């Protein structure tokens, strides 16, 4: 099968769909891999690295979209890329469609087969292709938040870990999933006072077993969230509903009640954000102020550490890609319900309920769509 890896064109996105090591595995199995010229350069992978691995270097994205049967990306197709997608072409990438109506409608029109990393599941209902980037984003959220607390970044002028005789900053992490756990790893390491808010008693118990008294586990149903947010210095939003728009847990009034120069890092911004005052930003211009509260809402946080992110991502995405290339999408998806959960748009139909519900569009279960469009 012909696999295409175009260069990412989203602003400040430096990751790449495949590493040279991944290319080597695919070419050894007889597949042809086309990589756009300097597609991996910003992640530290040269054209020569890809050539040695067996890839062909292609000058333009247009040629890759024309020739490839599978397009492997990191971020959702941008407007120019959507125009190049062909009918029956497989698009394998992060999509986050519940927060992107125009993209969803565009992909429907292409009649392509769109498999989203973020909704592929495992046998325990977890999201193994989202997890590595959630881990990176969770860790980066504390780095970004600590930096944003500095006075020259319009923050409160606080050192997150405090100093001898000075109390550390209060860190509130909403969501105890992969983002929340990894945020806590860095926040506790920096000696912050860390609250983790989650609705699951069982998950909070697990986190307490991991971190001990370094965190304060807080059950969302039994706490005054506004009071907690009012008193915090750094708020990290790490709440996720797989494939659906993030719930707005933090209202505008709650933000208004926060201290001047406190910081919000909304990691859920890819899915619309869990803070009412959040709007997507970029690595080039990562923050803005609302009611004197610094908002950091970069929609592709792991893109800031592209080498680490690309290698971590490929470990998760490669097994399914190999299956798709070896035996085709239909057999692969029919045989594995966890892979089938990744199918978001199929030949003009929305096959993921969270996306259909977000825009009040028709939903066709993925199993049914595969049969109907056989």
C-alpha cells in the first residue's frame, strides 16, 4: 500500500506523522512510503534519515495526496488539505471533530475514510492513541503555567514551588485522567500545593496511592468548585469526554472570581475547552487576558516538543497503521471493535455519535456504515 506523510501546515506544528524507524518497518513489509520534503526536519528527522529508512522524498503535498492510499498526519487536515483529499482515501490522524464543524462538513463531502487517533479505544475503554500526547500536554501544562505565573508574563509574580519560608502556589487540576496525572507529576515535583478534582472516588483513590500526601484528592460532587478556583493560582483543565465537546465546567463568573494574575491552562481546548473564557491560541501567541487572568490555550501543546511527541505518538499509532496497510481498512475495522471506534467519518457519513450530537447531524453507527457502503 502507498502511505503518504505530508508536512504539517498548522501554525507552529512541528511534529510529523511517521518517524524514520516507523518508515523502516513499513517499507520492510513491502509498503511504499512517501514523505514530503523536509517534513520531519523540525522534529529532528532529515530527508536522508527517511531515505535510509526506505522512504521516497516528494516535493509537494499535492503529489502525496494524489498518490497515497493512506494519509498519515498528526493534526487535523487544514482547509487546503481537505481540498486535496480523495474519495475512499484513508485519513489517519487526530481529528477532534466535535470542536470543528467546518472541518467535519468538509470531510463528509470528500467521501473519505477518516480514522481519528483520539477515539480509538482499548479493552478497558481507555484511549491508547490519545494517551501519549495527553501525557506530554499534561506535563507541559505545568511548565507553561509556571512560566505564565511570572510577572513579565502578566502573571501573579509567583514561583510555583515557593521558596524557604514562602508558601508554594495553589494548583488545581480538573480531571484525574492521563492529563491530570501527568500534570500532577510535574506540579508535585515542583513542590506546588496540588488539588486534583475528579468525579470518580476510585480514580482519586488510585491517584492518592500514586502521589500520597503530595496531592489533595477532591471529589467534584462534594466540593465548592468556585471556592477552590477562587483560591487557586494555577488552574489546569484536563477534562475529556472521548470524541465529544469538552464540558464547560468553569464558568465566566468563576474566572472573574480568580485572583489578578492567576493562570488558566486549558488542555481540553482541542475539544473546545472546559473553561468558558477559553479560545484557541498558538505557540507564537500562547496567552491572553480575561478579567486579569492569564489564559494559556495552545491547541497543539505537544507540537512545542516535536521530537519527544513524534516518537511517543508513533509507538501508539504504528500498530493500527500496519494493520491498515497490511490487510486494508475494512478487514481491520471489522475484526477489532477498538479500532472501529476510531472511525469518525466514512464515505460521507458521520460514524461517531459524539461528533453527530455536537452539530445535530445524522449519525450512522460504524458497523452499519461499513455494511451499507460495502
